[in-house]
């Protein structure tokens, strides 16, 4: 299974190290967040508010970040965002990741946004399978009851007083996923309170829950205005002096974390009115939480809890926050006596955080390596520092059966303890929990009910403890790897548990032609030793039909060493018109299990490093493919893997930079191809327009893949010899019937005869951002449509210009070629076939 189909492999679940404890915590790509005195005071205020709001939408970026910031920081209620999907099916402006990889990136971008606005993040098992036009398609593909049960589970666990949907249930939502999120939110409002709905959940530590009301947060996007003055309104643009920002400013910071979508936005200041329609429950009059008791009275607690918090707030000293520690400890003890277990746990956890912030107590556990290996050891160094010198005793670190007490801590002096933890060979490796099992087309499969809804895996953790003002406290901290970058400074990353040996394969695919005779190509396997390997091992390569031993011998490898193994694949051994997958496997008695996984890392500055395991197999195709031409120039866009596909087709590919786009230099190429969104992100293409048009006029082929025409990606240069517009229309049904408007056109006949069979097996969609208002010099080659819509004929347009031709296509080759769809290769070869 390839990277972008990661859930198809037998994934490995992260479990406890022998000496470690797992709990939920947040990891940072940068230094650990610290809190100013004013931010501490903000959190003290929040102790007196026992209300919650859950916001529900479909994707990362759908949430109203300003409203979340307002609710969490102005109304001081516990605020959550449930995104049904992780955004796996979108486009990527910062790299070439697609599918599962993109969903992992957007998950972390959402968590970055939540760290700014103060809300919590949740997900369902729904997979973002790309743009869809009706909620019926979304719910059918996801599995209606499956995803409804997830929404109900999150509601029962989070217990919101108010539920807010971002989108309506009809076409005004603009996207089938959007409308489906509104439908599921409404249905879950009732289902969560019904013991007959998903009763198995009630055996998992939750109870039925009835929210007070459900609202729709109406909007005014583009040409769709769903707001009216008779709706309930509130001003979410308030300025918070404790935070030094308005909620519009906080929202901009959070929104700008969605970097893979290019959603950087300016800060907004001043009044910002939000509008709401009541969908369920009684209509609010003065406040979103009208009729909800958000005081301590809802727990049946005595009034002295509220009075204690008020006293802590009044007596708080910005210069000496440690003076509040004793009162916080007394408050902790009082809250321990209330019967409401839900709010008791929530508020005691909040107080423990405040004890850290007020006391300046510093606790960290740093691993010597970012990676821990099955059957090896991991060195960990723990540090505790009583920076404010509060009255503290019995400080300790506890790692299962290792207990280490620290001597009396001197003010602002580091006390450290280091140890080496052995990791049993049968421990399972780190893996995003939603990728552990093979997924369905429209949803992930998660067997552990307690994992559902979580944003990410629980990290490796360690327990610190101390007695503060006579009360024993435990603080659970993630174990992280820390290093110093000479430019970025101190960087924290998660610690990953990995296999003893990783096996990578290259190239990304192999393509043989049906008429190849005795053509031999190599698959390159790289064995990466993550710990010393000494012993008898057997290495095989496998495909769907056979397993072949490459070597069976004693292998000696040091930690970090690589061994390269080439396996020759002969065209004569491959059946015509076939697709197979080749992967490597290392077997030995020295391993607890066979080794065949690769570790894939995704690394961007704005999020923590992401690692996951997958079976790195090379797709091997043998297809009826002919090419006309040999040299292709490629102008990179926002990121795609089309150049690698062209090389496998038999072309030599040269990546072109601005200085390369001259009339003299372009003459050598049989075709020039622009990557996806190339004209959205490369302003320099405006300076290359004349040279590119002259290249076409002289006999070259210029193929332009899709570009967008919205505010996120305005076209920054002319791209065509004749005018046309780029629309937002698309055909999302990957099995939509394709009509040949000009069956005799060379694009459908040379050098490959294109038939309906070439449009079988396409993934996710047919075309996006099709052409419209097309000049008469263009020929429309294909038409297609989604159900109940009119035919679209702008997915592939071609114009002859001088001796050459210009091609614009919205066909999603950037998805189909990496997915090894044979017909996509044959059609692409025709579109760039040399005219010379």
C-alpha cells in the first residue's frame, strides 16, 4: 500500500512503554507555552464559569475562529470545535502531500489554532473524500449512522449546554459535507439525550446528555447572505485587556495557522456582529446560554466555592502570583467534595494548571533521541525547578516502578534525574490511532471507543509529584525530544516509538509498456537500522503473486547504518495490462516480528513533526502506453508529483526556473507543463508569458494544469494565447460518464487510442476549476457531469497557436498519476505529444 493509502496497511498501535504512562496532552513544535500574569488572571476568572459550547462543522477552516475565541475568553465557557473530517481531500498550498498526509497536516494546524483561541478540538471518523455537492452523497459515503454515533459520543462526553452548527442543511452550505454537518448536528442534539440511541456508548463511561439549545451561526460569504436583523445577535469583536487583543485579532492568528490552505488573514478590530438562528430548543433572548445555570449552583456545591474564587481573583498579585498558591490549594480541596464528577474533574485539572502557572513550577522530561526503538533503551532526563521558591516538599518523579525523590528544592535551582528505559520488543509502535486499521472509502475504522473524537494520540508521558501546602499533587508531563536550531532556537518534538528496521523503496512507481521486450528496471530497497542488528536475517521482496528471497545471510549493521538492495524487475515477467505492488520484508529470530514498514515524516515549521508507518510498496504497471517526445520542461506550482510520473513514462524532465523561460532555452523541449496552481503562486510567470507564447507559436506544447480563481489563489499572470475564464465548477463523481465531443481529435487518438476504459479506476473526482467563457479558437474535447446537473465541457480545452498548441485542463492528473491510474497516463501522453 502506498503512502497516500496509509490506512490500508496493518498499522501498529502505540501503547505504554514498560515504565511510562499515557495521558492526553498538547505537544508543541516550538518552545513550551508560558503564561503571563494577566493570562493567569484570565484563567482564574474562568474557574467560576461552568458552561460549555460545542461548535460543529465539516472541515479544518470551517470553524468561526473569532466566535470560538470570544466564547472561550470572553464568556469563559469551555468551548470545543468538532470537525467531522480532517481535511484529507483538499488541495495543499505548502507541499505535495495529499490524502492521508494532508489530513495529518491539517489536524496539527487546527491544534495550533486551538492553542491560540483557547478552544478544544475534536474529530469524527469521517474521511474528507473531496468536494461533494449534496449531503445525501456525503452521508452515504461516510455512513450516516457511523458518523452520527461519533457526534453523539462527543456530545455525551463533552456535555455542551449549547450546540452551534456552522452550516445549514441545504444548498446554501455550498458543499455536501457542510450541509451534512448541519444535519448530523441537529440529529445528534436529540439522539444524545435518547438512551435508545447508541446504547452501547452508555457502557463506556458516558451518560445521555440534553443540550439546552442548538443554533445555526449564519453567515455572509461571497454571494450567499443568510443573516438578517431579526436573528439573535452578539458582538464578538470585543477587546480583552488581559490578553491584549481583540477576538478579531486572536481569530486572525488562529486562522492564519491554516497554512496548507493559504488562509492567512488580517487582524480585525472593532465591532463584529455574529448572527444566530435557533434550530432546537428555546430561542435565546439576552445571551447564548440563556436559561443555563453556569454557576457552581449547578453542581449542588455551597456558595463558598464561588466566594473563594472571587477572593483569589481580588487578591491576585500580578507581580507575585505565587501568593495565590495557598488559596488555590484550599479551593482544590473544597471542589474535591462536590458530587458532580464531571465538573469536579474539569475544575480540579484547571486548578492544577494554575498551581503550575502561579508557582512558576517547571517540570520537563526530555528524551535523548526523537525516536525510541522496540527492544532498545531510551535515555530520559527529568528536571524540576521551584522557580518562585514556594513552600513545596516531597518532590518526585515516578515512572511505573522507578520512584525518585528530589531533595529539598532550592529556589530557581534545577534538580535533575536521568535514567534509561528499556522498551520491550513486543511494544507496539507510534501510529496515529485513526490509521491503525484499514479504512472504508468514506471513513476511518477505530475499534477503541475511547479514542473516537480525539484530535491526536496520547503522547508518551511521565508523572511528577509534590506536596504543596499539605496537599499531594501529581502533574503528568509529555516526554519530548528537545534540540536547538541555530536559527529557530529551542525546538520541542514528540517522541516516537519505532521499529528496529525501516524499509524504504524507490522509485515511487515503475511503468513498463506492453511492447517492452526484455526491459529491466530496478527497485531500490533501503534498510535503515534504528538499533544494532547482528544475526542471521532473510530479505525477501513480495508482490501479490509471489515472494522471492533476495538474501539469507548474517547481517551486521550499526545504529543509523543503511544497507541498499537492488532488485531487478524484467518486463517479460510482468503480465500485460497489469498493476501490482512490490514491497520488501526482513525476517529474523532476532526481531519480535517481521520488519517491513517505512517511517514517513512530515516536517513543517508551524506544526510538530508528524511520523507514521506504512508499507512502502512500489506500484508496477505494465500498460499500453506510447509517448511522442522525450524532453519535458516543468514549472512547479503549489506542489504535485506529476514530474516523477513523467519520468516513469519515459520522459526526461527539467524543472524550470524564471531564468530558464527564454525563447532560446524553451526551444529544446517537446512540451512544457505547469504544475497545479502554478499561475496562482508564481508572479514571475507574467514576465515569461511572451516567451511561453513564442515557444508554442514555434511548435511547442504548453499544458497548463488547473488554477483557481478565488481570493485564496488569484491568477497572477496571463496563461493562454486566447481568453477563457477559470470557473469554480467541478465534477466530483470519479465514475461520471465521460463523453468524447471530438472523437477524431488527436488528443484522443495520438499516440494512444483513448476509450472509455481509460476513465475507469479514477480516484476522488474527475475535474476541478474547469474553463468557461471559452474563446472560439479553443476546441472542447470532453464533457461530463455530476448527477442531476448539466454537462460541463471545460475540463479539457485545446487551441492550436502557430505551429504548436496550448492545453488547459481541470482533469485531476495530480491525483490520478500518483495513484497509478493507467488511463490517466495514456491521456496525459497524448496531451503533451510532440508536434515536431
